[in-house]
């Protein structure tokens, strides 16, 4: 069974290949620059969501891990073309990394995922949908500035995040790629223990010994600050919108499905914080 992973040199893709190998499997790395995957010790093929000629790299693939594109301008278009190419190439099953409750979520991020899921199902391909919750690294990636400023910022209020480490979601990819009984399944995934941003800030303060709090801001203000940090206006707006809906429960998930899939507890928030500071 040939398993191929798109976005194989990205953060999640690299971890997914490592997780597949750790479980005794092998994967083909699909990447715009195959040379960047050389350290993974697997076959690498040129593949670009925006280049249909590269879709020839799907030849012989039976299970395609479609890691969602980070192009917010044409994500659904890119996904649609890859799914159609997978169908034409004889791929048997697509594993898609979606968003928590993508079919009903009010988050701006959800629309492209909902449309992608619908296209996969309409294609007639076998599928497994992994509706990933928030990555803890989405928060810890900016801790350096937060520690220096003495505050984490956001618009999530007291909303709770059932986040998990990227490595946890990567292990879920490996589990469903190599295991039986996952075809036709949709999994809602999140960390075992939820937290608010105020609780994360308190954990950062505890670990650093510095005063770090959480400052809750109106979404327009938060988006403006993100833009001042260099984020594109559209992406800043998406992040602020995500926080607003997190304040209403959109990113809380307490089923324990992720830990059951990977066979262990998800990575505690405090552990991911420790790795980041």
C-alpha cells in the first residue's frame, strides 16, 4: 500500500511522515521542493497544488494524505483539483485534514474545509476526514513577544481551547493511514484537557517566573495589532474571527477521540509551552 503525504516539508507533513515511519509504515513525500524532504529517508516526488503537471506524482498512490493548503486565496480550488487528480490516478482513499466541526462551525476558516469535504464525498473516493482542533503551537509560536510585553493578547474571552500538539494530530494521520476500519469515517479531534488563554498565560508566568497575563481585546483591535506585526489583513481578520468563535465554544472538544486514535494521552499544554520558551 503506497501512502503519499502532501505538504510533506511543512510542519504537519514532516511530523506525519515521521509518525508513519514510527508505526512501521512508509510514505512518499509530495513537496514543491523534494530535496527538502531528503532528511526524512523516504521517496520524495515533486508536487505542487498549483501545478497540474505535478499531479503525475500521484501515480501508484493508494492512500493520499491531503494536508490542507495554506493558500487562503484559492484553497478550495487547489483542493478540488488535487482530489480530481487523485480520482483520475486511481487513488483509493483520501485522508483530509479538516477543521473541528467544519460542517457546522461558524468560523471563517470552516468554509473551505466544508466545501473540500463535500467534494471528496461527491468524488466517490474512499475517505477519512480528520477534523483537527486548534494546534497548541498556534499560541506558543508567539510567546517570545508575549513574555517580553508581559501579556498574551486575543479576542477569545473566557473561551476554552481543546488544543493538541501538531505531533498528536500527525500521529492521528499515521493511525488512520495504517490502521483498518477508518474508511468513510469523520473524526472530531482535540486535546484531552481544555484551557482558556488566561490559564495559558498563567502557565507561561509560572514557567518563566515573569509577570504574564492575558489581555482580551475587541476583534478589530486584535486584528489591527496582528497586522502591525506583519500579518496580511485577511489572515489577521481570520485569526480574530477564530478567537471570537472560540469564546463561544467553537474550539472546545471533549470526546477524547484523538487520544483513543493515537493510543495515548494528548500532549499537555504545559509541555508545549515548555518546549517553546
